[in-house]
C-alpha cells in the first residue's frame, strides 16, 4: 500500500503566474481539463440546445441537398438517413456516453484500446479530424448565415456582396460569447433554437396542409416515383444517394464532448439495468462512474435524434412535393434555402422574413456546439500528451486561438459554403466511424470473463455495431470519392496537430513531468527524513545490485573528495513511455550506512531524477554521460524517456530553478563520462 508524502507537494511548474491585468483575465475561470471548471452542471434539456444548435440548423440546407441528390426519392433517402440515425448513430453514442463520460468522446475509447505511441498517433489523427469537423462547422455555418443575409431581397441592397466580412463578424461574435462563458452560450442557444424549431413546425404543418387540400401534389410525386421503377429500385437508388445527406447526422460527437456540462440526478446516481456498472475488462472504476450524468446525456442524445428525425422527415416530404428539382438547383429561387422558399410562398412575406432571420441567426450561432466541443476536447488530450502549451487548458486563450484559426480558414475558402462542404462531411463521418468501431471493439473485449449468457449478448451487440461500422465505412468512402477535397483539408489539420504537438512536446520535455509522488511502504516513509536536506550525495545508477553500486562508489571516490553517505538511485520506466506525466513511487532502503532508492512508474529517467533531487535537496548529484550520437539520444529522450540522462537532468533542474528562485544553496552537479 503506497503512502503519500507528509511534506507539502513539490510545486510543479504548470504555468507561469499571470502578469498584469490581461494575464489574469486570460486565465480567469479555472482549467478546462477539470470538471470543477463547469460548476455543478446544467439540466440535460438546457444543454440540448447547445448541442442541437448545430444539429437542428442543418434544416436550413438539408432538405435542398436531399432534393438535389435524390429528386422524387428524397423522402425515401431521408428515411434511410433517419433509420441510420436512430438505429446506428444514437445507439453508438449512447454506448460512448457510458464509457467516455468525462468529455473526451469516442477518441478516449480508442486511446484505451490502443496504448503507447501507436495509440497516441491514432488519437492525434482523430483529433485532427475532430478539429476539421468542429472548425469547419463554425466557418461553414457562419458563411452560410452570411450568404442568407446577402441574398435576402430586403438586405441585399444594403449589404451588397460583402459575405466575407459578415462571416468574420459572425465568428467574432461567437468568440465573444465564449469569452464570457459556457452558461451564456447555453442561454443564447436555447433562445435561438426553440423559436427556430417552432417556426419549422408551423411551416411543415402548413406544407402538409397544402398537400392534403391539393391532392395533385401527391399524385405528381407518385407519378414521378413510378417512372423510376418499383420499391426495390427506390431503396437501391436511395441507398446510393443517401451518403450525400450525411450532414443531417452532425452533432452527435458534440453531444458527448459536452457531457461535463450536463448535471446528473444524484438520487439516481447508481448502476441500473439501463446503465449497468462497467465490466472489469473495461478498465473503469465503478465507484467513479457518474451514472446520473450518463442517463441524462442519453436523454439529451435521444431527444435531439427524435426531434431532428421528425423535422427531417417532414421537411423532406414537404419540399419534395411542393418544390420542383429545378427550384433548388444553383441559380434557382430555392437554392440553399428550400424551406425558406416554401415559407415565403405559402405563408407570406411576413412569416417568410421572420423565418429567414431565424434561420440566419441559428446558422450564425451553429458553431457554438462546435466551439463547446473543442473547448472540452482539446484540453483533455493535448496538454496531457505534452503536445500543447500549458495555457491551452484555459478557456479564454483557447477561444482566441480557435478564433484565429476560424479566420484563417474563412480567408482561405473566401467564405464559400460549397467549398467547405466536403471537409465538413469528412470530419463528421470519420468521427462517427471511429465511434462505431470503438464501441464494437470495446464490447468484444468486455465479453471476455463474463458469464456465458452475458458474453453471448455482449458479442451480439458487438457484431451489431460492426454492421453499423460497415455502413459508416460505405458512407465515408462514397463521400470521399465524391468530394476528395475533404480529405485534403482534413490532412492539413492532422498535419498541423501532429507538427505543433511534436514541437510542443519537444519544448516541454524538460518539465518535471510528475503528477505526484508516494512511498511504496511505511519503511520507506520512515527512512525518508534521514536523507533529505543536504545529508546525502545522490548517485544515478543503472541498477541497484551490490556490484554496480560498489563500482560506482569507487569511481566517484577515485576522482572526487566528498563527505557524507551515498544515496544510489535507479529509475524504472513504464512500458508505455508515450505518457507525458506520471505518478511516481519511492522505495527507500538503508544499506551499510548508505541508501538505495528505487523510483517506479516513471515515464522519463532524467525528469524523475530531477524531481527526486528537488525533494531530497542533496549535497551533490553525480550523473553519467554517454558517448553516443547526441541527436539519437535527444530523440530517445523525447520519445522514450531515456537518452542522455546527465545533460537532461541538468537542463530540467536549471529550468525549474529559474521558475522557483530561492536563496538556498543548490546541489553541485558532477558529470562523469561512462
């Protein structure tokens, strides 16, 4: 049983103290990678509007896309999309919510399934796709809102063709909201989304009424279907074109990434048939699982999926019967605004104008769910990997960085909605595919070690999710073939994440890289006071056996005069050296007037030695130097925590001493060639 240190924990330099009013303002509000940042949480039906502001806003363009892609078969293709939503995406993310409840989304599941550097690289690739999805969501939605503004017949004489500056202004407004806080974003999202859904309900209801009182609309649609064959051909054609409708499923990943914002029900925060305790194979501690939050998030996901499914079915049916395919083609009166055109035609200019403005507002704020997703996702991965500066864990600096990225992307695409569509679809589908595969893999692994009946049920679920995965594979491949530019854009984001992450890890390599330290046993804790505060010489050795320690003692005494006992220290590294921080454990053992110290659980030899040195405050430190290639040693140090230990300890200590200046005498460091 480990024993924590009685001494105050060593201050680990996470971030320099803020300087000036601007610095204090930037770091105000606490860290994003802790649940305490979000406070007690919000009811799921309030957070629903933050995640749904992107999901529901697709009604502004989804019916038109479906009509262009499928023509008279648009309602059938939309029904296939709804089936995949309700029986594919919703069950997948219900499972993700159960296993990744801290806001990391499906990426955390794949990280656990693929440990080490292979897993880290895979996670970085997925973060690149997630960044593509969320950033393009913000830029595309803002550009679409600007396009609706400049194309409005009342506003066009005033705004002209200034779509680009309007898009940038919308992105700036979004950033200002999140600089204020999450609570304000949730309130605004609810104020925008609820009226928009009510207006769509009125509009779809009026469209159904028009179809009911004018049977010729229905007859014309039926005749168009008959020309295209029977129901088997309808389904086949719809299955071919429905991947083009995949944008109608956006929003699920943000539904789980904002889970820290959701408040659970404390009275029901216990396992149940709906949310059972995790199996031992999952690696989750049942006592730390927020069952209430998981239930609440599942309600959020289900409510969003059901609302959107009803709206998609109704809007597709109404636009297909009331509009002609030529109306939604580029240059047509309903291009990019199918429902808005129906509103103006059948409910008059007054209602149509109100509907236009509601659509513009929700599209302009649709990036809020993406911004919230990135603010919950990035701080929980990149700083922990050492692949981002420490200030990325704070909201306001990260919001400003994301705003700059949004501006650059908008300028690169010239605020063109169509040009960004491929990247948007690619990001959405890759995340859904990875989520489905992660759930299928997790269920298959969890089946081992369970009773026969439960094992059969779990493997059956796993096979079901593998089928869902194959559907997403088909959908993704079809989109990539249709729009290969999406992969190109995503590759730029992935390359940026990996390159900047690697540079950050290199720059942060000489941090102490220790989360905490504890004693392995009570004897080690009892011996600790005998070696601290200038009582021993700290000697790094490759092993703690008697022969190695004796040889090292003789070598030091041959070249140096010294008083006081030796404390030989050896560091044992974890198998997984891809982690950036590690909890260390100390084993202290007296040996003939000297001491042997074993550090276990480390991810880097040099950093652990530097951390121990600061705790012990020795008289001197004796470190070895190799004669190997410096570049190779540097790479071994950054990637695997090994390399040239002597210089790395010195650099780590100097960096820490600069961060914590004091008047005490620092230990003398001796470098000895091996």
